[in-house]
C-alpha cells in the first residue's frame, strides 16, 4: 500500500467522520443550509469548483485500481467527488432542487449521517492500520 493511499484514506476518513458528527449535532440546521446553498448560484458554483478540483487531484494523483479494497475505494472517492462537482457545475438550479427534495434530508438526516460516518470510519481505520 502506498503512502499516498494511506494519507488520503486517513484524510477522507477524518473528514467524513467529522462531517457525520456535525450532521448529527446540527441536523435541522444542516437541512436548512443545504436548501439555502442550492438556492444560491455562487455557493453552488464554488462548491462545484472545489469538488471538481479536489476530485481531479485524487483521480490524477491516485488512479489505482488494484492492490486491495482501500486503494480502489480511495480512487472511487476521487471519481465520486469529481462527478458530483460536475453535477454542481452543469445542472440547473431546478434539477439540483429536485435532487435535494428527493433526498428528504429533513427526515433522513440521521440515516445519511450514519452512512457517511460508517464510510468515514472505514477509511480512517483502514488508513491507520494499513
């Protein structure tokens, strides 16, 4: 396992675990923030640029499709980040609002937080043990 894989796994894991904790601690506010963010083209564009850039950085620097689950998971995270950035950059505000509405953040925040938290713990543990 490369040092880059372990570094990225720990970084991704710590970020996701922190995000999940914030989602639980501020569930109602998080849903409101997401609604306001989708309504603000500047925030959507800025988030899209950041996601696209960070996703490309992972994809270009860590395009590893073998060597176990962790390297592939890190590469897949990079691709997911890149593609979600493209969605933010190119989808209309109406489409983004429909996606957000379909997610049902207000009533499903705990489930989303649990999923993100478990994913974060996987990355973090695998990066630390690796």
